[in-house]
């Protein structure tokens, strides 16, 4: 069996240490994203058993994924089930003489946990917070490169969109073009369903692209992201078609941009998450638009589009930014029945400050087509 790659070993060791500290013999990983993070295997409907000691990680799967596991994770022991996952887990537990098995709490349904307890015995299993969400929040150099590559793909697609977009197109057409170009440029797919919101629809932070047509001199909010080798990027830009928006929306744009720049400037290791949110929120509050900014300032990105940490006034008061985290900074102002502005970039927290991974122009002048 090939040796486990060094980057995956570096991810397994902290998890195994946590397993040993709480006195378990192994942890059962159910979330397929965590399986990918720990093993490199990308499929689903599989479980991963990580022992407290050693390198004999086992993926419990079935014949649909046998060849895929051999390609993507040749270093793991693969068990193709002939019975249920629970039955195979019990056989594996008995063969390896494991005592207490922790089960990943965050991805565990009540029905699934009851089935595992029934199969292994109630005293032999425990629902457990494995700490992987906190661990995954800090990216290694390879992960940062993949996020940055995803960002480059999405930005090139947006540059091409600027030459394509025009009044008369529907929101759905614009979203389709953007997603098609990201695929053509090498993306695995999208990080999330793209948001394309014209005029008053832009007041909906999570608007769904529909049949609304873009208008001359109108506003379009575009929130989109690419995935590259599983890692997500996430950006938002607003474009103005023709002469641009009303004087009020011009003011809103400048306020949001100033707020975003203030939020990015606050991104330094050791800074409380609440303080980063507050730096941007103060700009919007001082301009009189505080009641129209109803969400947090940003979130971590990685294999999932929403990860820790969360830049929010609701964040844990003791939580701070750490080197290696990649966060979005995305303040917004939304005026019901009128429109909205949100500007978003991806920011890496470094040892001494930050580095913005996305660099599409965002001045008011650059937003006008």
C-alpha cells in the first residue's frame, strides 16, 4: 500500500491526537467533505474510520467507488461493503479489536446514530465533536493555492461576462453564461448557485436568478464562485449598465466600498472576529444605512463555501483571526424596492496581516459598463 501523502498525514495527526485525548480508539467520519480532506477520496455514501494511532485509515464504501478510491486514495484500506455500512463497521471494529468508537457529531442524524448504537452496542459508541471544522479553518499552503486558482478562474469568467452582458438579457441567462465560462476555464463547477439580481431584486441578499430582464441604466448584483479541485472561491460585484444608477445608489455604492476596505484593513491575526465586523459596520452605520445591513461581514471558505471563522457581531467574543484562515469580506446595503450593493473579496490572513486573493477592480468607475 502506498505511503500516505505528507499533507494528509499532517491533517490526520491532530485529529488522532484529539481522539486519544478523550479516550476513544477511533473516530468514524461521516461527512464526505471531511473524508476528502483527510484521504483525498471525493465520492459520497462512504464512511471513514480513523484509528487513534497508526496510519491504517479505512474507507467503508461499495463497488461503485472501488476504482475511484484506488485512484484518488491508494494509501487507504478500502472495504467494499456486501452488507450495510453498520454491519461492515461492526466487523471492522471486531477485527481490529477497537473499544470505544467516536462518531462525528456534526454530520450525525438521530436515526443513523441509533443504528450505529444498535449495531456496535450503546456503550461502544459516542457522538463526538471531532474539531475538524476548527482544524479546517486554517489552510495549508496547498489549500491556499487551490482557493487562489479558483479565484483566478472566476475572475476571468467575470471579465468575459463584462463583454457579454447587455440590457434585455434575463438574470438566468447571465448566470448561465458565467457558470458555463467557469467550467470551460477549468472549474470543477460552481461554489454555490450564482446570484444575479437586477435592480430591485438586488435588495434580496440571496436572490435567485429568474426571468427578470436587465434594463438600460440599470443595476445588476452578481455573487458567484468557482470550485477548483474541490476548493471554493467567492466574490460579489455590482455593475451598472449605461449611464449608471441614481445619485442615491451611487452614494450607497461608495459607502459599501468604504466599508469593505475598512473591513479588509482590520483583517490581521489576533483581531477579534467581532472587531473586523465592527470596522466595516461602523462605516455603514455612520452613513445612516445601518438598518439596511442585516448579515455578518463574512465567512471562511475552503472545501465548503461557508466555513469557520464567521466575521459577525454574533461571533464568540473570544474568537480571533488566525494565520492561514481565508475569509470573505462582503458588506452590503439593501434598499427594499430599490436595489442593493454588496462588494466581496477573498482574504488570506497572514502571519503579519493579510493578502487579498482576488483583485477585480471595484471602483465606482470600473463598475459602469
